[in-house]
C-alpha cells in the first residue's frame, strides 16, 4: 500500500492505494477540478454541498461510461463476429483462388493441347496447301504442254492442209500436163502420118531419081548421116529412158517435161531438116536433071556403047542403092516402131500417174476425214482444257479462301494467345490483389488486435476511473472519438476490400465466360478445319480425275501423231514432188 497527501479544495487528505502516486494525484486533481467548477458556478454553496454535487456528477459520468462500455463490448462482439466472417470469407476466397488456379492450370493444359492441335492442323493444312499447290503447278505444266502439243498439231494440220492444197495444185498441173501430153501425142501421130507420107513421097522421088548416080550417092550419104544421127538419138533416148525408170516420181515428171520439150525440139528439128532435105533434094533433083540432060547429050554425042555399059552400071548401082534404101526404110520403120513403143510407155506411165492421182485423191479424202476428226478432237480437248482452266480457277479461289481461312485461323490463334495472356495477367493481378488483401487482412487483424488491446486498456482505465471517480470523462470522450474514427476507417477499408473482392469475382466470372467463348470458338475452328479437310479431299479427287483425262488425251494425240507419221512415210515420194 502506498500513502500520499493530496490537496482537494484547499484541504489536505491522506490517500492510500496500490496504484502509482501519479495516478492517485491525477484522481485527486480531477476531483479538485470538479469541486472548483461547481463552486465557480455556485459560489454560494458550501464545500460539503459542492463535494456532494461533484460526487453526483462523477457518478452520472460513471454510469454513462458504463453504458458506453456495454455498447463498446457489444460492438466489439460484432467486430469479432465480422472478423470471423471475414476470416471465413478469406478462406472461401482462398479456396476459390485455389480452385481458379486449378481451373487455370486445366485451361492452360487444354489451351496447350488445343494450341498443339491447332499447330498440327496448321501444319497439315500447310502441307495440304503445298501439295495442292504442287498439283496445281503440275496441272498448269501439263496444260502448257498440252497447249504446246495442240499448237504443234494445229501447225501440222495447217501443214497438211497446205500440202493438200499443193497436192491439188500438182494434181491440176498433172491433169493439164496429161492433156498437153495427149495433145502432143495427137500432134505426134499427125506428124508421124505426115512423115510417113513424106517418106513415101521421098521413096517415090528416089525411085524417080535414077538418072544421076553421083547426085544420088550424095543424097544417100546425106541420108546416111541423118540415119546415123537418128540412131545416135535413139540410143540416147534408150539411155535416157533407162535413167528415166531409175529416177523418182518427181524427177520422172521433170524428165518427162524435159523429154517433151526435147521431143518438141526434135520434131521441130526434124521438120526443119525434112524441109531442108526437101528443098535440097528438089534443088538437087533439078540440078541432077539438068546434069543428066547434059550428060545424056554428052553420052549420046560420045558413044552409044558407053551408054549401054553406063546404063548397066547405073542400073546395078541403082539396084544396090535401092537395096540400101530399102534397108534404111526398114531401119526407119524400126525407129518408128520404137517411137510407138516409147509412146506406149509414155501412155502407160500416164495411166500410172492417173492411178497415183486417184490414190492421192483417196489418201487426201482420208486425210481430210482424219483432219476433221482431229479438229473435232481438238475442239473437245480445248473444251476440256477450258473446263480444266475453270476448275483451276475454282481451285485457285478455294485456295485463296483456304488462305483467308488460314489467316483467320492464325488471327484467331493470335487473339486466343493474347486473350489467354490477358486472362493470365488478370489471374496474376487477382492473385496479387488477393495477396495484397491478405496483407491488408493481416494488417487489419493486427490493427484489430491493437484496438482490442487499446480497448482492454481503456476498459481497465475506465474501471480504474470508476474506482477513482476522477477526471475520466474527457479521456473517455477522446478515446470514443478515436475508436469511432478507427472503426469508421476499418469499416471503410472492409467495404473497399469487399468491393475489390466483388470486382475480382466479377472479373473472374468474365474471364470464365471469355474462356467458354474461346472454347466455343475453338470448336467452331475444329469444325471449319474438318470442312476444309473434306473440301481438300474433294478437290484431290477432281484433280486425279482430270489427270487421268489429260493422260488419255495425250495417248490419243500420240496415236494420231503415229498415224500421221505413217501416212507421211507412205506418201513421202508424192510430197517430194513439191521440192
């Protein structure tokens, strides 16, 4: 027990207590102030009355403080219950966070699996796109080769048409030449008849020319020369005919034309020679007659005996000359027969040429038919090529659509990645905010503990003030104000925490909805991928069918080329004529 002396309203009192001296002095000072306040308000009152009123006021304050303490205890109980609910909500939030983490991990796993599946699908689509591109390039190359072959076939057909026209022109020329040959043949026949008449006339004239031996010998020598020249010409004609047979048909026609010109020249030469022979023979006959007359007169004048001898010799010579002339006539007849045989040969060759022309007509008709067939096949192939081009355009459009879909898939994938990153950021922010909330809750717990400690201290102080009934009202008011402020701050913090928790919950719900939408989009993308894969299968089948069609067309073109080559090889000598 401690014992001190205090002064209350000018009177010293001895106080005993277990507390500190300062605490006892403060209580005494508080009582002294209350008594002095009452005396200051009512100076009429005595010290006993003033002390009684002070005790009444202090008892009133103590009752009020007891009421407030009860209210504070109730509020403290509410705060403790709120604290327990907050702890429960924090535990629930922790459980939700753990559950969200697990869901996030599952979503990340599904996301990774979906990304792997999308990557695989993308690689498959890229491979398919590359294969389709390669197939399109092959089809374009095959198309170009077909176009080139069609161009070559078109050129060959044009060449065949030109050859056909040339053959028709050759045919016309051959017909003209045949007509000319027939005309020449008729002329030759006429000339032969004329020559026969001339030869008969010459024979008659030779029979008449028995008067002069010398002049006839000269004439015979001239005829011998002509016959030798004709023999040389015949031998040359024989050699040329042998060479003529050995030559080709185009050279035969050229030689034929040359021979015709040579025959014409020979005929002209023969006509000129016959004319000159006639003129010379007529002149010679005239000269012979004149000379014969002169010789006859001379012979008559000289001697009649010599005339008989000369006549005998002349007759013998005439007989010899007649025999030689008959031999030469036979040789001329042989030449005529050879000429006739040559004419027959020419006729036979003309018939062969006519037959060849008929064969050429038949072959040309066949070629026209084949050309028409090839034109039809070319039209069909062009139509098929146009269909292929249209289908290639459709494939290019589908390829462009596939590229657009690939780009859309890439964009969606990038958007998914960004949204996943954003969701991961939101989740990280939520975790950080939750950790901050945990820190704030811990701080609040610490502050609540401190407030409880302060509250206990205040309660202890109030109990001590109850015991002492001294100047506790101001301190209690200040403590009440501080407690109210602190409680208001704590309530505001709790409200802000609750609002943040609600925001985070709403954000988590939004993220869950976004994740569900992403799942739906991924399912749509999978369906689109399957549709694209099925469309790619259909395009592959179409491409394979068009490949087989192009292969069949190429085989047909090869067969037609072989047939054309065979026909060209068969008709090659006729085509050489053009050269």
